[in-house]
């Protein structure tokens, strides 16, 4: 039986392309491919901010806005960015006084980050890394959770590596209906969330929602941003 790791519900058969839907919480899930396959597919991936000046400018502005939100609740301290791509966010955080760390599975992005930002990015999925418990003040999941093969495992690790009363900053697209899923379908996304099921998932996993805002991104896709406090 295909069980939802957000709520324990059962998934339907595919309802659109390769996407299933949980019968209880409504989250959408792609039929999972292996992590080794994902690594091979993304080995040479570089996001547009690495080669398009306008994209880099927009990403810098976005990163500063994200840090503004984080710094409303936590002064610059120790931060971990899950799936940091080339590390541009980490570079900007470092320039603002943060002690930075992060991981990525694109070898090309890691090499770019080292060459251009002098930042050492860890290679591998979060669950493959040897990270200290109770070590980070903030963990960032910026448009990463929708790419994970198991959000429950990801959140469990985040709880472990966060200090008590540490913060999770999370951003995901909001595609909680079949209509939105069809309109904004993205083949590389493993999960698609709604405000309701993601909020309930975070609360049920010992996070106190401090702030949640929803705004469309540059492509008009509805997106959610959360600040949540670790209350384990």
C-alpha cells in the first residue's frame, strides 16, 4: 500500500500524469524515482542566476528579502541551507554576518559556489550527511521540500540539527488543487502542497508556525513562505 508520510493516509492511483493524491490530507506525490537517478539527472544543473545577470539580480533581491524575514526573529548566527544550488543565498547571508553551511547534489553548482563565492558546499542529500545535532540556529528549505523523496525524513533531520528554539524558514509553491496542479505542473517536483496540509504537517512535527505568507512568484505560481519555531 502506498502510504502518505505526511499524515499516514493512502494515495490514489495517478490522477494527472504521474501524480497521486493522498485521500486524507490531499497532498500530491509523484511516483518516486531513485535518489541515484536524481543525482545523475541533476549532476550538471546550474540555475539561471549562474549565467543570466537579470536572474542573478532577482535572486540577490529575493535572498535579501528572505533574510529580512528570518532576521525579524533571529539575529545573524548559524544557518544551514538545504539544497543551496550554487550557494548565492549562503554568500549573501555570510556578507550579512551569518556563519553558513549547506548541501547540494549538483556537482557543477558546488564547483561554481567554490570558484565564485569561496563557499564549501557539502555534496549529497540531507539524509546522507553527517551533521551534528542541535547545531544550527536556522535551517532553510527554500523550494527544496517539494523535491524531496520523503518530507517526513527531511523534517525529522531538520529537527535534530536545529538547536532548541531554532527556526525553520521554508518556501514552497502552493498547488493544493487539481486545477493548480494541472496549470502549473512541474515534472521535477516530487510533492505539491497546500497551505492546510503543509501547516498541519509542520505542527504535527513539533513546529510552531510564527508567520506564513502567500504570494505568487514571477511566473504567477502561488507560493507559501513560513517561519516556524522548533519546539521539540
